[in-house]
C-alpha cells in the first residue's frame, strides 16, 4: 500500500510529459503547414505591425531636426553620395551608404543610445524606403527627414524636388472607381528559414543589397501604359475620388496591407506601382511589400510628380518653395 502513491505519481508524471510532448508536436505540425510568407507576415503583425499602424510613415520635420542638431541623442545619417555630402551636410551628420545601413546599425553604432536616428537623402524617398526596412527590423527610433535635403536649403531643392514636380498628367486622370481583385495567392518565399525572425533577416539581407533606384518608377512610363502595371493609389479616398491614374485601385494606408484585410488582393504576377501624395509614404509601403516578396516599385515624387497644381489647389501636401528653408550646412 505504501508503494501506491509512488506508482500513481509516476503514472501522473508520465501522462503530463506525454501530454506536453503531444502539444509540442501539434504546434510543430501547425507551423509546418504555414508557408514562409504566412510565418513572416504573422511575425511582423505580432511585433508592432508597423506599416499598418499610425507610426507609419515615420517622418521628422526639418524644423524638429534643426532644433536638435546639437542634441547628442539625435544621430543624422546622410545617405547621399560622398560628393554631395561634402558639398553640404547637416552639422554632425555622418555619411553612410543606404545599402550598408543594416551593417552600420549592427556594427558601428548602438542604436539604443539615441532618441532618434534620422536618415537623410536628396528628396526623402530613398531615406523613407530604408527607414521602413530598419523599422521592420525592430529599430523603432529611426525616422526619415521629410522632403530630404530639399527641405534644408534651396540649392538642394533645385537639384531634386523643384525640378521634378509637375502638372503634366493632371488632365489624364480618371474618377471611375476600380474594384479590387478577388483575394488570391500570396508570394512564395524560399529563404529556407523556419521562424519569422530568421525569414525577416534573410529577406532584409537580400533587399539591402539592392540600391533603392531599382525600385523607382517614372510617372511618364505609368501614364503611357497603365495597363502594364497594377497601380496602387496608396492615399485617402477623398484624393482617389477627385482623380487618379487610369486603372488605379485605392488602398488605404495603415489598413489595407494587413493580411486580415486586403493584402491578399494584390497580384503576385504583375508589377505593382505604388503612389501617394509625395513618394514618401509610398516608399514605406514599397519596402514592406518588397520584404514580403511582391514585385513592386514607387512612382517617383508621388502625385506631386504629375498633378502638383491640383495638390496646391486642394491643400493636399504639395511641394512648393514654402517647404524650403535656409538652414546652415557644413561645407
């Protein structure tokens, strides 16, 4: 009789261990049924869901940056060419190539030492793209400078924004509502990794090797043959209703790219051309969709590149000379 409690204990422990192992196997089986794409998206959505949150786009204004140029808790990383950096840059800024930013964060700085790390480029578009990639990696103190160096001094603006805004295609817009496709397949990722963290790391490692210029689309090409692209109007419904690129389909920022909403309506067999008001917000979305394996590009300068006067008239974030400051630079 004295042995009975001991035997019962062994039986109970055996049942517990077997039961725990069974649960483990069940979880592994569930993971085995998920594609790399699903594992990755679930991981991103469970860890901040940045692109579908009100944190995106993570822009900093030139005024805020100007006030903090002497703040040791602010780090400015200027990703323009060496020659342009030498021509003039923000005080205390460091020159770093865009494709090398991931290694820069991991090997040259301690990102948590800074309140804000600001990525700066010519127009703000490539900086937004790389900032989005870094945000997805978990660096939530990274921002891109709105309008880039074009906001800092007029000679920079003349080389970038001021020569690229236009109203050339304002009379080619349509107001018809184009419906989203039925929900379909997702891209197939083949990194060979099994966890969301590792899949993300593999995708970012590959994407950082590709210069941002490879993802730039010109509005002229889109208007000449809009049928060759799946055009995503990544902007508000009011903007869409006033007029959009022929064939464009409306997707709502901070909502549509969630897997539980409209992500699965995007095609896996066509080039996706994204645009918003200025190319900055779209660059964030382009980075996210590239990570997920879509074939996607950013229509340069957004709506400012083909309907700038319309934006001015509607007070919709048009780039004008009023956006340009005369802040000092280090030459």
